[in-house]
C-alpha cells in the first residue's frame, strides 16, 4: 500500500490495526483464488515468486508455498508481516514498500499484486506497476488485481478507517503493462460482495514477459 494518505494516516498504520480482520473478509475472493490456480499451474517447483502486499500470508503466499514455490512477501505493515510469518512459515516475509523495494538480482519467475496499490496517488500506482513489471524475469508472469477506475485521491471509509484511495482504469493498466514489455494473457472484471460491506468491482490481469 502507499505510505501515507491525504489525511495523514499511513497505510502501515491502517493495516497494523486491521490485522487478521482483513483475512476474515478477503481471504476467499473467488477471482483471486482462480488467479492463484492459474499461476501455480504454470510455475515449476522452486519458482521464485514475490507477493506484493502479502498481508497475513493467506491466501496468496500460502497457496504458492504449498505449490512448491520459493515465496518472498513484502508488506508495509509490521503487524501483517508478523502474522504472515506465523501463518506461512514456509515463505519469507519482510517489511518493505513496493515503491522502494529492491529485489535480488535476476528478478522473479512471478510477481503477484492483489490489491496493494490503492492507498497511493495515481502517479505512484502507475510507477509501481512499471516497477513490478521490471521485476518479472523472461518467461515469468505478473498476476494482479485491483479495484479499477480513473480514481484520484478519493476519501472513503474502509474497514472503519478513513483512507484516501486512487486507481487506474483497466485500459490504463493494460497500456502501462504493454509499454513495460509484458504481454497480457487474460484480463476481466468481476463483482465481489464482502460480508458486511458494499460490493466491489475487481479487475484481474494475467501478463507474461516473453522468454
């Protein structure tokens, strides 16, 4: 997530407080589970995978580790990192921001980004997409999901917190990924209805860097 929203509350502080409640609401998003099935079917055992915005480690890092991948998760929330380390000990987690994280040389066979960029400005969202694309090794994949729209610094209440969110349209996501050298394999939108919350439109995209 982004470092600080317009009201001065950092994403780290928000997610430190949300903690395990996030998993209770968002651990069973059908489109995300389907994306993980799609990805793990295409990765060899030992594949290096980065989970951006890894949260509690579930479902993403857990599913990837179960498939035999070497998983690294990054999250701005120290509390989320602690939860993930306890829930998915087979993976490695560190507190880091996607905007400043430096991956190991050689990049990753896959990068996952499930909803971590929303509490940023639009320029930061675009820059983060390009950064994540650059970490995908030849023949590797980027699998992402977000709440789409041409949204800039919109104040909302999310899980009891006032946050300022931004996003990009599906077309802008596709343009940026293409310019970053990735081939979009599949993309679609779906409606998700979190328990006790308003329905959300989700945009899913699977992309690949040519070998």
